[in-house]
C-alpha cells in the first residue's frame, strides 16, 4: 500500500479508501449477508487500506463497527457523514450532534476521524454555515470528531457550485469531491482552493457505470458531443475511448479510470466500493499501478477540458 498525508489533518492515510456506500453499499444492495460485507472490510484492512468511509444514510456503519472491532483505533481512520436536511426540512444543530453520537454508537468508537456534512444542495449553504458548522466545531471540541468535512451531491452539481459556495468560509479540513475522466472541472475550480488551504481531498465517482458499461459510455459521450462540450473530431463513437487501451497497458477502462484519478495532483484518497473481495483486490491493484502514459493523460485532459455536465453515473 502507498500512503499520503490528508491535508492539514496530518493523518497518514492509504491512497486507496474503502467506500461503504455507492450502488453496492458493501454488497448490501445486492444481497450480501452481513458476514460477507464484514469480510470485505476486513480484507481491505489486510491489504493495507486504513481509510474507511461510511455514512448514516448508507446503512453500513454497524458493519464497519463490527469489521473494525478489535483493531487498534490509531491504526485506522474512520469517516462518516450526516445529511444537513431531511427532505426539505433543515437538520438542527442539536439533531446533528445527536446524529453524530448515534453514528459513534453504531461504529463502536468514541470518535470519528472525518465527519462530513453529506451532500448539501443548492439553497442550503446559509443553513450549513450558520447552524451546522458551529455544531461541528462543538463536536470537535468535545473530541467526538477530529476533522470537519464536506461532501458534494455531484450527480446534480457537476460544476461544484455548492462546494465552492461553502468554501467562502475556511472551516473545512477535508472535502469529498466528484472527479473522473469525463468531468475534470474540479482541477480548475476546487483544487486550487483545497491545495492553497491544505484541505485534504477524497475522490468519489472515479469509476461509475460509464466505465464498465460500453453502451452507457457511448450514450454519455454522444450527449457531450451534441452539447458541444467535447470535440467530435477527438471521439470515435464506434470505439469510445479505444485509444486509452490501445496506447497504454491498462487492462480495461475501469483500471484506466482509477489510474487517471490516482495521479491527479489535487487528490489525496481515491475511494472505491464493492461487496466482492475479488473485485476489491482488482480495484486496489489498479490504483497501485503506475500512471497512464503521459500522452494518454494529456489527450484525456484536452478532450474533456470543457466537459461540465457528466458525472459518470
């Protein structure tokens, strides 16, 4: 495993993070037993992954708690989240604090290393900054969280507008950012801020179904061409992104997508999620491989330089 420092937190974390949400939720979405999901998290730790990300909304905090029971607490970094709204109703400071305490009980720990406000949407910035940030600071003072974080609702905010609005206050130690081959907008807007302030970054959406389903990738690329976000002359719709595999040693587009994100200077941790141990091992091996050849990376950066509307889902 390779390790890096997560921004100003100073945490020495694995560059690969175990994501316990997404479509899979450690396989819980696809029929895994609790024991099978626990085994996936334990295998991740055996492979050297020391950063585990979950959330109240994922329903996997108890699984993480059982998987990490008995592991020295200072050897792992646990991240969880709570949404700032319930539907259209804002969550109060007291509810946020109670929610964090409930997460601690489910996780079986006295503190979490990274605590996110989970995916705030447009129009929620003022409530987050005025009501919930002070509650986060209280939790930090009480030792229940070690760092304050924000994640974004990338599937509906592909240009990071809400995150950039929340950056008006320098109160975030960590940010979970949507980024992948198809949408590199964070490089121009988010990463200059996170790098200047020492905000640690986690990459979500490195791989979504566009990279594992050729039909979906074709549809996404055709839409981007139609919108004028990518140059038609650069894309062969009969062989979408075929040059990536032809001009590199990547086994498939999923591996290439992971490697593309892994070596983006603005990112610290690349999150990946699965409920299958073989899939876990394959993904981890992809993330620990060398960068894609420079001409391939540069061509991908050029093609998608103005792509703003795709999330990869």
